[in-house]
C-alpha cells in the first residue's frame, strides 16, 4: 500500500493546477483520481488517505456523461471501507440536484426563488402558464443538474417560451428535470458568492452580472468575455476586466454568513460556495450551492486568504490527524 495522501476525485484536469500548486505549497501529498474512465477492484481495500470528491454537476457538458455514476460507485466503495471522505455521497447528491438544494435551503429558513420542477417536456408549456398565472411576466428556466449557469434562460412572454420549447435550440436537461423560476432583479448588477472551507468562512466574491451572462463559473477555464460599451472584449492580448472581485464588507460576522455556516454544518458540507442576490424589493435570496467550488485568480490575488491554500491546509490537517505516525515515519 502507498503512503497516506490526499486523493482528489474529479473529472476536469483543467481545474486542477491551482489546487496542485496549493497542496505543494502546503507540503501536503496529493494524488488525482480522474473519473472519466478506469476501474476499481471491489475486493481490495482503498489506499490509506483522505479522499476529497469535487465531482461537478456540469461534467456532462465536457463529454463526461457517466462521471457522476462513476463517482457514486467510488464513494460508496470508500465509505463502506471506512475511509474519510470529504464531499461524500450525500454531498454529491446535493451538488447534482437544484431541487435538493432548494428544498434544504427553504426548510432551513432561507429566502429562495419561487420554483416549479417539471419532469419531461410534454407538460412544460402548460406548467409555464400555471407558473406565470397565464401572464407575460419574466421568468427563467434552469436545469436541475446544471453548473456554470448553462441552460439558464430568461423569457419575457409565454409565446417566446413556447417557441423555444418547440425549436431545435431547446436544451434538454441531462436528468430530464427543468426548473421554472421567478426572475429576480438585483438591486445592483452583481450576485455574491460566499466561500467556505472546513466549515469556516474564507471570503465573499462579488460577481458582476452587468454583461447579462448567466455563466458565472469563476475559474479561468470557463470565465466568459465581458461586454464593454456594447461590444465583447475578445481582442487577443487585450486586457479583459474580471467580473470577479472580493466583497470586503461581507465578513464572517455577517448574519447571512453565520446562518450559512450553520446550515452547511447541519448538512455535513465542509467545502462549498453559496450564491445569493440582494433584490430591488429588499429580499436577500439564496439560490445555489456549489460543492466543487473553483477560485478566480484575480480574486485570489487580493483576497485576505487563499481558497486553494485553505483547502490544502484543511485536508492536510485531516490527513495528519488520521495518519500522524505513518507521515512522520
């Protein structure tokens, strides 16, 4: 058997380099488990170590349609063997279901968007009419298993929605569940993402939405170009402004942060980014939980703490607690 280390379970190599650098800087041994294909011997005990699952709800958008099922199998194997798993089976199910997220947030007392889950497409147009009470009011659609905001669209009329559902542009959700959700108007054109590691607040990120994009993944690998004066800034070599910055006034003492910290502890989620919006009508609406959070380089440069380094220290601490004798031998 190999010496104990942190094993990172994921399916997207593009997201790993910042994490690898953080583990190296913290002196924590790490190894990837890339679940795009492979095998496990179910008759063999897993290697000693701490296992961290950061499987993404958007894996199917990268051609890894079955990685979620692979991860379910691997996490079950690890948990039955008694290995310490961060982001275990219960967290994976939360990551891949906005219905589950919505229900838990609502039950915990958070203000959440009014939402209807529609199964299949046969009743989708009628469900939209019921949801909008037959009126042409703005609403959005989401995929239950989404990620990066993909599949999120705004509709200003029922006729517009009908045309979309009947068109070749219709994006069928990978699990067959479409969410109809009230359209929220932000007080200012940004949303906030609060990062937690080891159950503790790291920092809050202000995400500029003035360009109108719903693709809010903070990683370099999926950041979308920003619109400047009506034109997209995509000139090779041009300095592109980041949509992401630290929101310094949101601290660990902020009432919502404290409420989210308690919520994540109750759900046994130790690494996550939670998104909320402050609306024009005075609401603070919590609408998304990301359990495989990525970190934006521009934010990392100015933040009071590092997300990846915090993760490396946290997982390294778990590893040392479990395997102190072997690590120092």
